[in-house]
């Protein structure tokens, strides 16, 4: 695994997402309760940034058409999206968030 620093943990408010670039991918870093997730920052339905959507109940909502994606699995939990988005491994090191974009957790190839 090749973890790269994505952002400071303090930059990601609870139940919100932050768009960052890690390696060659746009990634949404989302915080729900005490967990931090990294998900591809691109809706599989409309190709817009998921980081601009709302985080609720361990999902992120696409602001354009309302598709929801599970932050743990990348699977859509609400239409119109039917295809999952990539999810990445996260490590918290001190006060920073590190993400590994070399391998996805769910086997989905990022676009």
C-alpha cells in the first residue's frame, strides 16, 4: 500500500465531505461519527463532485440528482445511480488523513 497525505483531519467536519486530489484521483474525504472514509469524488451517474453533497447515515448524496452512495462500499443506495464508485483505504496518522489510491477497497476502477 502507498498512502499519501490527503488533508488534515481538522479540515473534515463531522457529517461533511472535503474534495481533495490524491495521486491522480479526485477523492472525497468524508467524516461520519468517529470514522473517516475516502470515496471517488465523482458520481457514477452524472459525473459531478460527490464532495459537494450531504453526508448522512454513512452515505453521501450527489447534489445534482440525489443519488446516494454508501461511504463504506461505494454502492449506490438511491437512484438514479446504479453503478458503484471506488472506495479507498484510509489511515489517520496524528492529525492527518492518509489515503491509498493504488488499490480500491471494493474492486471498482476509478475513472
